[in-house]
C-alpha cells in the first residue's frame, strides 16, 4: 500500500478485526491490521485490540461502509 494509512476502526480482538477486514476486502478496500498501542508485547500476541488501517484514498468509502466517524 503506497498511500499513507489511516485508522478507520478499532476492533476489540483479532477475530473482530478479521471480520472488519473481510467486509472491506469484499468492497475492494485493502486494509492492514495493527496491534493497538500498549498491546504489542508477548502477553497479548493473540489477544487485545487491533487498529484497522486503510489507504488514505479509501478512508471515506471505508468509513461509510463501517459507519465510523472521523475520530473513532
């Protein structure tokens, strides 16, 4: 993804993040899942919140699809 990435959603865990990413992919929006700050240590490798990131050019379409605000 050459564009700058922006956060469009925060998922409570990996499973929810994968579901959101799947919805975005189905609409042709590429995404990346990033472990949220403070949860990037060994105790939270499989758990903890994830930031859902998309290219800046796709932000408004992703937010419309997910129903999220500019400052989630």
